[in-house]
């Protein structure tokens, strides 16, 4: 069998964290997981494959010298185990827009006779919903369905160009069709690997619509949350996790708002269908659905009662603001004082 690198490139919100945490210590005597600082290789590989990019180094929390260290470590592992296959996993790789970065990674993996690229993909509506709520946790983001639409051909054609169309596999993310309903089991089967001994941890569920709307209203008014240091990060995380308690309505994109965007990108969808096949059918979302920023802001106002109750539950005393933005301000202040 040819020496193979199993290169998992995402996409985000398709079980990547479960795959990484389950396989991070994997070594069955034939295949090893690349040890590259943390199980998610996205940021470190971006820093290694975009030399001189200060932002990539900052995102990876690396100095140029540390980047050189990790490049040497990666090459050392490839050379030290010449009879082993390798697992590399980073969901951020699917977003690489620079073909030169992909070419540099291909050069780093030239010791392998075969590089098999694998990515899981969501339907556009589910991608938009999951991507938007994930970004909103740590930043102010406009709710623009057209801007959030997944450009599958633009993302994956450069990988086909670098490794060959027959070496890139795109899989609709459909847990119902996976072995035991588990993306980790599906990944193992596609790579010809035994299931790892480490149980697959469950990823946190998506934020409910109530939390998304409240966070959106606050971010729209106040901008990015402060994330200057570890305390800021802990406070923001506590706030984001706390507002989960506001409800359990799934956050879904309005099909009517999505339809014209889908039509404009029919070529992207046809390109994907030719490679991944049709997505499994999904049921139509029930109300509420969200097509515009106004939809989100209106729904956020409906959460004032639940938000006030949550503030009392976490120990906020005294008079409460009567607007959503002020209530979230009060929550941030309370959490900063008590964490």
C-alpha cells in the first residue's frame, strides 16, 4: 500500500473537533496523528504555509522562531516514521484562499506517495446558520445571507488543482447516514482506520435563536466584545454560554431570503453536486426563520422577559435596564465582577 497522508480540511461545524480530539493520540503502528502543538492544525499550518504573514503568526500565537520549530517538528515526524501513514486535520484549511499556501503544504507532504483530502460539507442554509452563530460569539458580524453563502467551488477547486480531483473527497454532512450516526466513525471508515480508543467527545450544540438574536443586537450596538486578555475571554465565554438559557428555538435561515442567493450561485451548487452528490432532503424550517437583520433585532426584543429572568438567576440585583443592549451590558459587568 502506498504511504498515505489523510488530510482532513473541514469544513467548520461538521464534527471537526470530535475528529481531532478522538484521533490526536492515535498511533496503531501503521498510522499516526501529526503532533503539531494542538489537535486542530489549522492555525499552525496557516502560519507555516504563509511565511512572513504577521496575522497568521498572531492567530497561531507563534513567533517566526517558533514557526520554524514547528516546521522542523513536522518534518521530523514525517522522517522519523517512514513506514507510517499520517493524519492531518484542520477545518480552517478549507478556507485557504491562496493557492500558494496549498502548494507549500503539498511540498511539505511530498514524502507521501498519496495525499487524500477529505472535507465534510453542510447544506448552504445549515452552513450559514452555523457559521454566523459561531462568528457572533467573539465578534460583531453583519447578518448578510449573500455574504455568508458557502462558495464550495472557490474553496475546493484549488485543492483539486494541487492534489488532483480524484484525491479530494467531499462528503455531505449527514449524521443519519454515518456509521452509528457518528462523524468520527465515518472518518475512520473512509480512512481505513480502527476507531480510536479515546471516546469521541460531544461538541457543544449550536446556540439557540434566542441567544443568537440577543448577541446580534448587542454586537450591532456595541461592536466586538473586549477580548484583550484571558479575563475578557472568560467573561465573554460565560456570557455566550449563559444566554443559551434564554430558549431552545433552532436558528434557521429564511428559505425565501435564501432562494435568490441560491439561484445566483447555481454554478457553485452544480459543481459540488457533481462531486458530492445531492444533499439528503431536509424538512422545511418552522417559524421563526431569519432572513434579515431586522428579523433578528425584532426577535431579540421579544427576549427581554427571559433575559431579565436570567439576569436575576445569575445574581444581578437592583433595577434592570429595559432594553436588550442594556441588559447584556449589565450581564457583562456582573460576570466581570464575579468571575
